[in-house]
C-alpha cells in the first residue's frame, strides 16, 4: 500500500516538476555513491536522509553547485537562452534529470517511507520530465538553437559521460562534437552571434597568451627561489638575507671567485668562528661541510615529503572513477573473491620526476586525473626549487614542461570549449609544453620544435602557430622579469668570437660517438637501477630514506670537487665559456694559463674528469627518486665536461705542433682552439643520446649561442649521437620511464614487424556482449559490467548485437562504453527487474525522408523512457574486416585515434572487438618477440 509522503519529498517533486535547474548538468556523482546504488540493485532500500547525502546529489535541484572547478569535477552549465526558430528545423534535445538519493523505506510507520509501487510511479514521473546527461556532453544537450543538421551526427555517435584515469579518450567523438558546436555558432546571423563566433575563434589565442604569461611568472619565482636555496647551503647575505650570492654581490664581469670579491657574503664557517672566537676555517672547513650536508638533506627530504604526501595517485579521488572498480564494491557475499581480481594500478607520485613521459602519455590520448591539477602544480614548483637547491644531480628544465602543462590545463578549463572536450584541450597543452621549454632554455623556437618532435601526438599547423606564440610570450615575459639579473633568459647563454675549422669536424664526430655511447648506457643503467634496486629492494617502501641517502652521497662526493659542487647551470656556463687572452677572470681555473705545459693542463683535466664521473654516476641513481627532477642539465653537464677535456687536449696539441698541416688554417693564432665550443658540442651530443631529440635540440643550442655559426658542428654531433645511441639501446630515457611506469602510451613513430599475424589473433572474442534479442534487465547489465571491469577491461565496453536475417550470426547495432553504462545504471538503480532497451537512430537519408512530426514523436517517447540507453550508444563504431592487414588496424589507432575497433567477417557479421589497451598489450608482446 502507498505510504504517506513526507513534506520534504513533496517539495522535491514540486521543484523537479517546475523545470530544469541551472545545476542539473553538473558533473557525475561521487564514486562511493554510484557504487552504493549499483550495490543495491535487486535489494534497493532507502536510507534516512542526511545532510551529507543531500550534499552529494548526482543531479539535484535542491543545492547550488559551486562555481569553482577543481580538477576532476565539472562546473554547472548555465542554460542558454533559446532562439525562436522554425519548428520544422528543430530537433528535441535531451535534458537532465535529478536523482533522489534519500528515497527509501525501512519502517512502514515512518513518514519517510514509500511502497515500491509509489516509488516506481514517482520515479517514472520525474524521469519523464528530464533525462540525466553527463556534463561532458552538456553543451550538446543544453543548446536551444536550430540543430537539425548536427544532432543526427551527435545522436548516431552517442553521448559520452566521463573518462576514468588511464583510459583513452575518444578523439573521433570529440572531433564530431566540436564540429557540431562550431556549426551552431556559425549558423547565427545576429550581431551577438557574430561576436560570439569571433570570440570563439580568438579564444585559443587568448588562452595561450595567458598560459605563456603565467608560465614565465612561475618560472621566475622558481629560479629566484632555487638560486637562494642553493647558495644558502654555503652561507647567507649579510645585508639582505633573502638574496642569492650573485645578487648579494653582483659582478660586473663574468662568473669568478666570488669569495674574494664579496665582503657581504658570510659563510657558515665564518659564522661559527665568530660565535666561538676561533679562526675561520674557510670554505673547505669541517663546519662548512657539515652545514652544507645538513641543509642539503633538509631541502631534499622536504621536497620528497611534499611530493609523496601531496601528489600520490591514490590521494586524487575524483567523481570520474568507476564505482564498480572501487575496492568496496560487493553486491553480494558471493562476490568477496572478485575484489582480489580487480586491477591494482601502480602508485604514482605526480610531482616526481621530470613529468615529460607522463605528458607524452596524456597528449597521446590518455587521461590521468589530477596530474595536471592545481595541487600538482604547487607541489611541483615548490618541490623543484627545494630539490634543485639541495644540490642533487638533477635539473629543472624538464619539470618546467610539466609546470607549464598544469597551467595550460587549469586555464583552459575555464571555458566549456576546452573543459568539455579532451581533444581540444590537448591543443592547449601542446602549446604550454613549448612555453615550458622556452622559459627553461630561453629558446621559443626550440620549444616549439621540442613540443612537435618529442612531446605532442597531434600537432596540426594551427597548434604549431599557437605553440610558437605561447613560447614567445613566455620568453618575452621572462626577459622583462630578468631572473638572473644579467639580462639573459638562462644562466649558461654564451657567445663566441672564434669560428670553427674543418679539421675540428673529426673531434666533433668523436664527441658525437661519445655522447651516443653515454646516452645509451645511461638509459640502460638508470632503467636497471630503477627496476631492480629502487623497485626491487627495501628502498621501494622507503622513498624518503632513498632521497636522504642519495643526498648524503651527493654531498660526500661533490663537496671537495669545486666543479662537482657547482650548481648545474653554473657548471655548464663555465664549461661553455670562452677564455680570452688578458682576461683576469679564469672561470674557476677552467682557463689554462699555459696550454703548452702538461703540469698546468693535467690538474684541470683531472678535476673535470672527476667531476664528469661523479656527475654521471649521481645522475644514474638520482633520476627517478621521489621528488621533482629533470635530466637536461645533469646530462648537459656531463657532456660539457667531456667536450671541455677534448677541447683542452686539442689546444695542447696545437701548442706542441703549431706548424702541423692540421693546424695550418690557424695561421699561427695560438687561440685558434676554443675549448668552450667543444663543451657545447659535447653537451648537445650527450643530451641527444639520452633523450633522442635532434632538430629541436640543435635549434635550442643555436638560440643559446645567438648565432648559426656553429650549426654544422652541433648538427653533426647530435645526429651521430642519436644514431649510435639507437644502435646500442633503441629506447630513449623517456620511453624507458614510460615502460617502467607501465603508462598506456601508443608510440606512433615506432615501426613493428608484423610477420604473418592476422587480426583474428588480436581480436577479443570472449568479451561479453549485449544482445537485444534477450531480456536485458538493470541487474543483469550490472553483473555484466562488474565482470567486464574485474577482467581488467576498464577502458572497454559492450558491443550491442542482434541476430542477422539468417539467424546464423550476429550483427552489430552499436557499442556502449563501461562508463556510460555505469552512469545509466546508477540513474535507474531502483528498478532492478526493468528491461533495458537499445534502438538505432535514423540515418541522414531516413531523417530527410521522414516527416518531422513522426520523428519528433518517436524521439520524445524514447527520450522519456529512462530504460532506453540508446542515447549513450555509438551506433557507427569503426569496424574492420578480419582479413585486413594489421598495418591498417594500427593506423586506425594511430592516425584516427580510435578508442576501439569492431572486427567483422567478410559477410559483415560480428567477430570481436579490439580496445586500445588490448592493442597496446599486443604491441608490447610483439616487440618482445622481435
């Protein structure tokens, strides 16, 4: 029997019947609530209403959705004003539906209780008014303009809800959606419509301008903080304690021995001596060493603690994760064993490392919730300043790319054009990557090419122009901010007065070979250290202890060597510098006063050689620890050391054999050889061997030297280094990190040996399907969904089939993703035994041949049915015949960005499905076999 309705429920009905609210198209409900609704399918009871439950409504008109947006949530979408159009050209669109979470019965005498019949009738009345649609496709639903031509494409392709972490985006769906959105904008003829169209066209340029500006500001703050923290290990400024050493006593000349020229700078040994009244011990005293080590450990451990406790992947709980995949999902006592079968992802620390491998994965079309959010941005920036300031063998250039990408993601999400379109947002992220490299190296052109060559997956000309503009804005802004007080964008920006000679190509070629060998074996050793030592010993469970140990080892090995103790950028600058005759500044004794004397040459070469070995070893064990750390500067430092040694050796040979035919082009000029040039060429070769970048790296070096004079030496060494490194180790350091972290990255540049394999060997024939000729209930689909996700197909879905005319095969009528099905089931969770239906939409020809009144009536009836899931069904998925070559299937995923491909036989009957992750696993096995 029907039970009396509570006043609160009557008021709720009044609100829902009054029409849609501005909060109805908010983001998906939280994961716990979806899990609870799906759990109770088949035994649905109503819990007492609590304030927290009301606050967690999936789509409710009883609360106001906050205007602020955090990563992983979507803002409310304001309903647009409808425009009066001809009825014959309007297609009814689907709207949102509120869901009651607090409707349940436990006691018949309770005023909050209802009979099942009453609850079902009320539920149907509410559903008949509006339909719940995720905010991701809300603009497609919420528009009231003439959409006759576009909606048929949208309805056939189906609506999408959300993407879970490490799932692939649907590039084709986002392209169709943006095309429909832009077509609606162009259809307007009023002045307001034209203004909106103009704003839409310029929105991308506005966003990249803001991104470039903010990126430069953040880079400026990080650079200033890093300089101060690094110098604080050795002392402080007497007059202004917040100034770094270079700002405490600015030099009119190039870098030199500041301790003799800076009375305002006090070392910790001087402070200790003044306290105790003892004699000052100088820079190499025990007190100075202890203070250096303690401060370095504090800085590094603080950075690691921030990284671990603020950016662990398990701490980013969003409403877009699967409720069925959550560990608490247990619909019955018989399912306890299923939890152990659920996929367990590796715990990642989003602020650790350089971030470039993860950025490559995101730009290739995969989602990592929280990786580009505000919390990660804050931790990455603060942690980077701390980690670089600690003196560890790491750089800040790679993390700048991550920081810029975070800024690009946050800024772009303020407009629905990019907020509700993952593919479009990746255009902004590509431009942001260019800005990150621009502020790191002061090279806007090189940054644009780096984004194209190394990071981006989809890079049309429009994105290239915006990337260049974004990098230019970032470089100009940083130039005005002047982070180093020298007017330079980077500390190691140098110029040379001498030209190179033909005989030096031999030595440049040698440096290229050395750089390739170093890059290959560095990648191998770092991979093995990360996998077997860091990941296979007790260090895996104690990342902070590893950071402390590495910092102690760095302090012990670097303190006594003046070149190893230098900051990375300062070392590279001094190694790059040209020694001029008569210049009293000898760049920390790197300039040999008498190159002909072996006694003068050997001590410098030995010190540089020790620094190179120490830096190389420390970089192997440092890259990958749990704090922000880049690879560019340490690699440049190692390569520059090798190049400087070779340059000093060539200079020594010239002094001993000035009349040799090899040095005849010098015409008696004893300053013909520039060791700094060799250092620059060696640095470029080493970095190319490690990262496998070529064109962008060469351009960055050109921009650093402000000239194209040395284009040939740099290009030669870079190409040779990459060739040698590829021969010794096919994968660069970023690809190895992707493999080590098990990131779902599809490399479009890699070539595979397909041998005699066929599509039939790849297609998943055992994946569960939905057959429309069977009775599909809410509960049965819930069980199918759980089985799919427990089988680790969280990025997959269900083919929807019907028998063919002969009855001996199955034909494909559509495909529904796991997230879409979960969202739809959570809406109708109260009706476990109700049948769920799927039907196809008219094609373009059928739509044009059908009267509007009959078509609109059918759509209205289907849209009013909450158990018709056709709105989420992709009715035209990509399909391929089973006898097609694997190369064609590979192009479907690489060039078209397919999320899944349906396999059919030659008669068009369904045979199986290949999801993108399934294809990635197949490629991994194929690569291992080859």
